[in-house]
C-alpha cells in the first residue's frame, strides 16, 4: 500500500466525531485543581476529557485525522483553561507537541496515529544523554528532567546525542512507549505542582533510528501548521498560561472589591480610588500584552497561509511576544495580590495559587531574560544568542 493510501486509511479509521465542549472540561478542572496538586499530576481521566475536547488532536496532521489548528485557536484554548488552573493548562499546552512528531518519517507517524489522532506526547529532553550505536538504531540510557505531563502521556521522548546528522542547538529526541520509561516521582515545587514534571529514566532501551527526530527539524508533513516556527510555538503555548492566570487574578480582585466588609471597618475596596486606579492599570497592562501576542501570532500565520517563508524577524517577534506576556502576566498577578491586602496571605486564598503558578512560568528556559537580548540583536542586525532563532 502506498504512503498516501496508508495515510487515508489511518485518517478514516481514527477520525472520531465525538467531542466534549471545552467549557465543560474547564468547569471540572476548576473543581478539581486542589486534587491535581495533591496528586502532583493531572489524572488520566481528565486527560481523556481534554482529548474529547480536541486539545490533543490540535497539532495532529490532517492527513492523520487531526485538526492541525491555527496557532491562535490553540493558544486561546490554553488561555481559557489557565483561567481555571495553571497546571492543567500547562499539561494541555503539550497538545501542541505533535508538531515535533511531524519531523518523524511518515510511516512512523502513521504508526503513532493508528489508534486515533488524540495522542499525548511528553518528554524530558535535558540533560541530553549520549546514545550508543546499535544495529538499525540506538541503545539509550540516562535520566532526564522536567517531563511535564508524563503520567498522562501516550508517548514519551528523551534527548539523545548521536552520531546521526542533526541541527546545531536542537537536540535529537528518541520516542518510546511509556512502559519503556521509568517515571521518577520527584516533582516538589512551590507552583505548578499539578504539572507532574517528574524525571524520566531509561535503562538499556533500544530505539530504531526511524523513531528519532530533531526537535524543530524539517517536518515530513506538508501542511501550514508545520511551517510555523516550532520552537517559538513551544514557547508561546507555555507563556500563554500566564495570560489566563492574570485574567483569573483580576477576576478575583474584582470580586473582592465590593460586598465584603473590611477587617478594620474601613470603606469597601470598590470605594477606594487607589484600588480602582490600580485595577484599571492592571487591566490595560494585560490587554496590551495580549494584543501584541495574538497580533504577532496571527500576522505570522497569515503570512504562512499566503505561501511566504517565515523570516528570522518574524520568529524573533514571536519569541519576544511570548517572553513579554510571561512577565506581564506575572506582574499583573502580583498587582492583584498587592491589592488583596492581608486576606491574600492566607494559603487558602485563590491569589496564593495564582501568584506561585505565574512565577513558575517566567522561570522556563524558553522564556528567559536572554530573549530580550536576542530580540534586540535581531532589531539591530547582529547575530542573536545561540538557539534563539
């Protein structure tokens, strides 16, 4: 059977029209977020519902029955989930990770999607570990960190160094089934506890060369989504979590403003000019950052649809906008926290969770301060820091 015929058979067999409204899943996520923290992961039954809402087929190629959504549409989904819970949104954001898998040979992708387009890929790529050559592939051993969402994944990737051709600054990834990988449960952090970003350990496992790919490497799928900048997209789907957390924080601040008597008997918050002014400034700050982010995303996407190659300047703006919303979102949450006064210091107060989660987002390597230097370098026409573009 030809590649095209195989792809068609896979798509026909896997295209499931059963959908669950995302709003219903978000309602459940909001009710269960404390549970996610206690478990240190989002349970598989919640992942299953996110699948039914289309989150994990959003970056699956259409040729394999997926939606291959426009980035703006997927980012909006993650932002909405983040209003309910940052950890669930972070895990859901890896619904975009199937863009990585597009760099695998088409026959390998057909195998991955043989059971349907709703496949969850997660991984711990660093520190990259050396792999030993074996007949037809590689023998893999090592331990990797920060495997967000690994307990709900259908496929797990780890970063390996091989003698195979690669792309400087972009690690090769070996893809395994979960039973081949040990999850070392050691995720103990101040925020985003529910992401379950545990370590992965692989012990003497063989991976065929056709089951490895370069992250951000040349895709084997010719659809618009796979021409969108892969690493920039990976940064965006994480950064957008802070837009949702910031929106949730401002919602809390608005709810606190009226109808509650203060401890000291002073006027309610809505009657205080400083509270109204600070709330308005925070709203403007959030909306401004959000507008820059989505405008840049849509501009690049429309250019791709028009058949234009993506330019370094466009990639840089995507990286800059992602870094900006991560920081602006966290700052908006902090402003809301300061407005919350004494009540906000209690562990049970919703602003506590939002504050801790938003600060974790800013610490991700994809969203570091160095991105501002990279963007500045592109603006003035000098080489940016390695790995930026």
